[in-house]
C-alpha cells in the first residue's frame, strides 16, 4: 500500500488556521520570565526570527509546544486552541514572581498558513517561519490586515487544514494536545532538530532532566511517520499502540498526531525501534489495524 496524500506545493497557497490560537506574554519581565520557562533560547527570538519552543514540567516532559514570536514589545505563543487554557495555567504557576501579563488574544487575531507567498509588502502582521523544506510560514494579524495581505497576493491556491497538518507531519513537526500533555520528553519527538531546545542558556523548568537525557541517556523510543489502516477505530493523538506477545498484550507506542488520507490515516507515532518492523501492531478495540510505510522522521 502507498500513501495517497499528494500535495503539490510549487504554487502560492494559503489556508485559514481556525483551530489555532495565540497566548500573549507581555510586561517588563516577559523575556526573563520566558527564558526561565521555555526550552528555546528566547534571546534568539526577534521580530524576524521565531522559534519552536516547549514548556516542560520539572520531570522534563512537554506540557505544551508552540511557536514563539516577538511583535510590538510582547511575545506571542501560537498553538492549538485546545492548549491555550492548559498552557496559561501552567505558566501562571511561575508568573506570580514576575511583572508579566498572560492573555488569550485568539479573538483579536486571524491566523493564515502560507506556502510560497510573497510577504515583502506585508505590514502590521506577525510572521512565524515553519521549519520545512518548503517556503512555509504562518501569519497572524487583525482580520483587516490579513484581508489587505490577501488582496495584495495574486494567483493563490487554497489548502485545507488537513493538507497543512499533513505538511507538518511530513516535515516531522509534532504537536502537543491536552491528551498528550506531559507524555513526551523533547528527545522522543525530535525537538532538537528544530532548534527548539537549548542546553547552553542556563536553567529552565525541566532543564536538568533534559540535559541528563541528552548527554547520558539512551533513548528507547523515537518519532516515526507512517500510515494506518483500521476498520473500527478512529486514531487520535494520545491513543496507545499495542503488540501481541505470546499471551500478553503490550503497550509499545503512542500516536502523536494524525490526519486522514484516502486509504486511512497519516500519523506521527512514537515507537521503540525494535517494534518498527513488527506486523502485529494494532490499536485498542481494533486488532485488524495495519501500520505501514513506517519511516523515522530524522
């Protein structure tokens, strides 16, 4: 079986990102506060330079994952809308010690994914570069500013949100949802390859565990891209992957992200390397699940 999702990204394309939201962090201590909480080096984030970043718990597991951008003297965190409240509450535990304000500003911004779109004349927008082999980025701004931008861009094709997620997954870019919050270490979902982790900037929440794993640990599980065919189950992030061994059923992996294709589903999955070629992987309540075309993302 071959994957049937086939997206040509040679032309200019846009897609409204209605499932994402923005958390704003502002105040005189905003940079200092985020530097002590996030995995990336906030010093590297400027008006023209965004970063993929994670907020981890003290055990080094990722609570939330987002793009961090700087605009009009404040920091903006772009993430799935379902993660806004969870992320805000996690950061607020530490924010009480700093002069910062956290606010959900999703209703004040429109978000648009862009591929090969010329933004040289764009003004008054936040631009977030997506780590990908394609010329891909997210722009955020007030609705009127995005409408002006769209009027300036000619001969643009449309993408679906499913297409956009597929491009993320093909680039190996994971996402964190409420169902997967605090499940993964940064190493397990390849955040190092996206410059989302700094080991040199000093202490931040979870840093000791992350550094120990990087320098001394042996990683058992890795991130893979693959396809899933299943009869009775709809795969969702956080769903366990099972393997039959003699008379026992073992949990050997988890779905990180997923989107439908013509034959079933494309997915990012975390598996032990020894289980990748196993023909007996399946999902709960669906023993006829078939995983195929499994390849490591890095």
